[in-house]
């Protein structure tokens, strides 16, 4: 404030330099706080995602009760996709059979046990409707489409594992009695792809955008994983190999051995 020659006060505003300093301080504070807010928002989304996984886990347990302790196969036979043996080519890193492209997968099978179809959508997954979403959607009206967000653990629950990895004759579901440790075996994980399952062979792959992006949807660098006993954990993908391949194949052989390829893990998780 200053006084004029007649003694009256005259208001004094901010100079341009003062305004620029204030703006710079505000911008600096915003830059410091923005990552904090983003991390907090992603943490909230992760909690929603874990809730989804737990509801999916309950649906699987209800399915087990109705189907004599048999888990739904990753893909199931339909009128044009019969049960067969292994059709994988080469060293059998990734199991395969004639059920590829079937109109029925494990998500369709347990759908009747879910009260809320919204559990199929992870709020962080920007690939939820990539293409047409889930690979089975081409067989159904749009009102019955499923998004991309969650996938089976293909290293154990893919129906072609028994014929491709164990030398059995036909693809089949896995049974609860086959599992030694339900608390350490992954059953459902986060995915950015339309396929019904992802095995540990995806630990060495990149996501649909390439670069540093990985195949598993993450929340602040780690992902959510559902285990057979119904509990969920927030872990980096490399942590699923902390007990060898136990989290992927329990006590069974793991032909793909993705845990030995962690040097190729996407930068997103490092």
C-alpha cells in the first residue's frame, strides 16, 4: 500500500514477477502431489479388483460342489470343438488341443454363480473391450459379452495340460484332489488379452502395447492373484516364482518353465 500526494491510500496489486512466482510454486506443488494422488487412486482400483477376484473365487468353489470337485476347463467342447488329445507343435511349451476357439470357457461356466457381472471388469484395465473383448463374444449377442480382465492359470488349469505335459490321451478338467497346496496355487490372474487363460510362459512376453508393458494388468507395478483356497494377494509377477513353480503348477512338472525367463520380464513390473 502507498499514499498519493493528497494522502489517500492507493491499493498495490501483484507485479508480474510476483504472479509468475506464485504460479511456479503452485505448479511445483501440483507436480509433487499428482503422483501421490495417482498412486492412491490406483490403490483404490486394486482393492476393487481384489474384491472381484474373491467373488470369482466363491463362484468357482460353488461350481466345484456341483460338479464333483472338478474345476471348469479353460475351454469346453461345443458343437464344432470336440475333446481331443494334445495338438501342440514343437517342444510343448504351451499346451494346446482342439478346443481353441470354442464358444464356451470357464467364465461362461461359472457365470450362473455370480450375482453381479460387473466383477468381470477390472477398473484399471484399458483393454477390457479391446476388439470385442473375451474371445467367446463372437458367438453371443452384445448383451452377453464379457470383458477382458481376468484369466485362468493356464499352467495348471488349461485342459490340454494333461495330454501335453503328462502324456495322457485326452484333454480334461483338473480335480481338487490333484492339488497339494490350495493356498499357494494360483487359479485366476489379471490379463490384458482375450484368451481364457495365461500360463507362466507369459512371464517372458510383452503386453498388447509392447515396450515396457507386460501381459498382466498391474496396479502400481504389482498385480492381483487369486489362489485356489479363495484368498488373493498383491504381488509382482516375479514373486510368483519365489517358491519355484509351486504357484503355477503346484507339485506337477512345468514344461514351459517361465520362471527361468524372468530376465525377459517387462519393465512395468521391475
